[in-house]
C-alpha cells in the first residue's frame, strides 16, 4: 500500500518547527539556492511527520533517500511549489510537475509516437513525463533513456492508471493525478 502526501512548500521555515531536526538543517545548508533548501526541508518534514521525528534519513548508492524504518520505502519529488512524498512497504517512485511547463517543446525526448497515441487529453504529456520520472526513481538505476528504456504500454483515462515497462522489467503500475488543474503527480510501483 502506498501513502502519497502532497504539500505546498512554505515560503520560510520557522526555527521552532518541531519536526525539522538539526541534521535536516545541516543537510539543507549544502544547497546554495534558497528554493532548494526549502524543498529539501519540506520533504524531510513530511517524512518525519509520517514516520516520526527520530527516523534516520540517508541516501542509497544512486542518491535516492532511504529511511531506517523496516519494510518502509520512500520516494520524494518537488516542483510547482509543492513537495510529494510516497511511502510504501515496497519500492516506490514519485514525481510532481507543474502543468504550466512547455512539454510540447521537449516531448520528442521522452515520449514515443505510440505513447502519444494512447491519449488525447491536454495534460497527457505532463502525465507521461511524471510517470516516467516516477518509474526512473522506482527502477533505481542510472543511465536510463526516457524514450527508449521506459515505455508506457497502456492508459486507463477513467482511473488515471498507466502500465509500463523499463528495459527488461515488465509490470509497472503508475497511478496519476491532476491536482487543481495545475500539478501532475505520478506514483509508480511494481505489480
């Protein structure tokens, strides 16, 4: 089972936020950009809110966040002034993006003609982009081509679910959402 938490990133963090730890502040300080520091603190705050303030957050060999809670996997994403955190008892990937982004300009870099033909909905390129980014995080390996290696094979528009495969791995489920006509979110898990 996957729990998805999507929250707006606050413009500033108060020093007295009980969920932000000294290690979170130290970890965020490595970013030069204030926006990146706020994104970093936002997803860590969500993880601590869901799993407890004492949860240890670390990174695996490809730089993805992991927690010390047994049988618990996380994936994080930020964009559109929001943070998305997926928490599951199995490997999971999540992505979040603004619908205002110009996906048409870059569509050929991540979407095949067969994928394009799966839906005529206006937000389809954003859904495919977020789905593929979530699948990339789920797969957990570097140097994966979004067009050649990750393929969307089916789409159920009513349920907003996609089926996908990446390289030799078949059977990936993706649940997509459009939030307030401004943000696309996708969560990927293995069947």
